[in-house]
C-alpha cells in the first residue's frame, strides 16, 4: 500500500503517463507490427488509470480516459490524412515516380524482332518448351497445342516474357 500512497500526491505523474501512453500508442499504430512502443504505451496508460483512480474522483477519471482516447483518435486521423493526401508522411514514404516504357525503361529486353522467325523444337512443347532459333535457345509456349520434338515452328507473337509459337505446316 505504501507504493500507491506515494503516487496519490503526484497528480503530475498521472498526466505524464497518459501523455506518454497516448503518444506511444499512436506511434505504434503508424509502424508495422506490434512492438516496444505499443507495449510501453499500453502499460503507461494502465498505470496512468491506476494512479488517476487514486487521485481523482470517478467522473473526472472517466473524463480523463475519454480525453486520452480522443487524443489517440486525433493523432490517428492526422497520420492517416498526412499519409493519404500528399502530407509529409506520404511525400516521405511513398514512391511517386514511375519507370515507364516511354522513358526507355524495360524490365524485359524487347523480343519483338523474333516475330515471324522460324526454328526447331528442342523439346516437346506441351504447351511450353525450348526452341532453337538461329543460334539461340529460347523458352516458348504454344496456344495450347502439343508439338513434338524436332518440329518446325514459327514465332507468332511476343507478350513480355511469353514468346508464342505455332507449328509450321509443310
């Protein structure tokens, strides 16, 4: 009981614990996962409630708890707006530039030059496999057709990584 009697004369400690707890919980909401800030924040809020219950009357305690929840909600609304409406958080954390094909950036080397070229299958295409076109071995796919090994094929379209071939008749 001596421990709690020490806190009864420290109303300022109650305020510090509530402010510290509210700020740490708000920080925890803005960071991924649940860690040290959230744990310490919740513990501070609980200790703040215990200290407040010894220092103030129940109606005042309810008002203090409501005020702390309002501050936490306000900090969350501010963080959300700052992250979504061009605020400081969104300018810092979000990528706004793009690496477009028009600017010369490609994730795949252009293979459109293969369209119309012919080669021979090195493996059975069911529907994917390997084809020899010139001196290159290329992974290809058919449009669902099974093509045996050693068959002559032609590149009919290129879609990013997909090089589509069809059997050459004759």
